[in-house]
């Protein structure tokens, strides 16, 4: 008997009357809220508008859930379509089984649709939400703890996970808590992206690519420790191959993007900037000019704008004193007459 270990919950669902409250679903929901909250703060800091991240997430989250489930069902089809299995179970997302690769792929498609509708550049949005996605994964992995799944090899370390369920081929015992390893790794990835983003002013999708690359490194060694059934290619689990390929793609994107588009975007919501530039102050009216008073500069401007013809008349040259002008003309005539007489 182990003296120290991580206990597994006796059950992963509580009932509020007839309504089931599943730990796995709660972890996913909390993770989504954290991702949107942090992404919104980072988006505003980049010059975006509050609420844009949530609006786009309305598209990204459902697409991500569908993509994650599809990847799991396709890569583990034996669990749902082999002899003695019920294919309806493929729709029971609450029982666990979301593949991160499918979730990110289709989630990105949904985010692209939402970003396009808002006139937002997709790379800038991805950079803003990248750390939040990593934190969401860290929280979501605890859903595997509620379901007693995704554990590693048998071990006797003090932090071993005690599996008590024997359902679906499980063997009670003490195993590496790979769900915990990945959760902690994702927290580290989120902190790394936040630090690197501030230190190197990452932009044009490079913060998101850094998140993807860093996650793949951790997923590779954690996946190698797992003992659940999986497809193997050349002795490696399918997810190990996927992690290596995606890692290379992410690193390639960082290098190429840094050369072609260095620095960070100067604006992340062009529509917002255009609205600000297109707004002009309303022209002053006569009523405003009267209210401002005769000595007010605004009053003078209003008068000028209201009657340009009066302004032209005012600018025309005028004699200072008509009476004096007449006297001067008379003097000239008298002088001329005197000259003739002389």
C-alpha cells in the first residue's frame, strides 16, 4: 500500500435532482471562461475593443468542441464502431474524449469565420488568445482526473495517481498522473508565451505559434508515458508523430514570419480606427455662436461658416470717414480753381 498518492474521485458526476453535473464538463467550461477573460484583456492592451474576443469565441468554441470530438472518434474508432460497441456513444462528449489537434484545427476555422465577420486580422487575434488557450487546457485536463483516464505507467512515486475503477479495461493501481503533468506543462507554456510576447514584442501570429511549438514539446514526452490504447506508427504513438509534425510547422512559421513581417501589428481592429478617423466635429450654428458670445472664437467661426458673402463684404476696402472724404474732394477742387486763377 502506498503511503502517499493522489486519490481519484469516487465518481465524476453529481446530481442536482434529475440534472447531472459532470466534473469533466465543468473543467471545460471553466477553461473556456478563463481563455476568453485573459484573451479580452490582452486584446484591449493591443488596441482592440472590449467584447471582440468573446464575439469571435462564439464561433471558435463550438467548432473546437466538434473538431476535438471528431479527432478522438476517428483516431479511436474501435471504441465506438467495433463489435459490441454502441456508435451512439460517439456523441457522449461528457464522458471524455477530445483531441486537442482537432480542437485547435476546427477551432481556428471557427475563429477565422468570426474574425472575418468582425474585420479583425486572424493572426492578431490568435496572438491575443494563445496564453488563455494554454490555461484552458491546463484546467480542462483535470476533467480526465474526474473520469479516471489518461494516466501513465505504473509507478510508486509519492505523487502516483490511485486508479480505483475497473471499467473499460482499467486495472486498479498506482500510475503516473500524466493528466497532471500536462496540466502543469500547459501552465508553463502560458507563462512562457506571456513573457516572450512582452520581451520580444511578438506579432503576426508568432505568439500563437510559440504556444503550439512549446505545447508539442511537452505533449511528446507525456504521450510517451501513457499506457492507454493508441495507434502506433514505427513504434511511436500516433499523437507523438502529430506533435513532431506540428512542432516543425510552428517553428517554420515563426522563422519565416519574423523575416517577412517583423514586429507587431500597429492596429488590430482596422474598423475601429477607421471609425475614429471618420468622425468629424459638427459645424457650429448661429444659435451656438450667440450662446458663445461676441468675443468667443467659436462665434467668429460660426459667422464665417454661415455667411461667406458677408465675410467678403467685410474684407472689401472701405473709407474710414465718408465725411472727411467729401471734404478732401472739395479741397482738391478749390485748389485746382486757385491754380487756374493764378
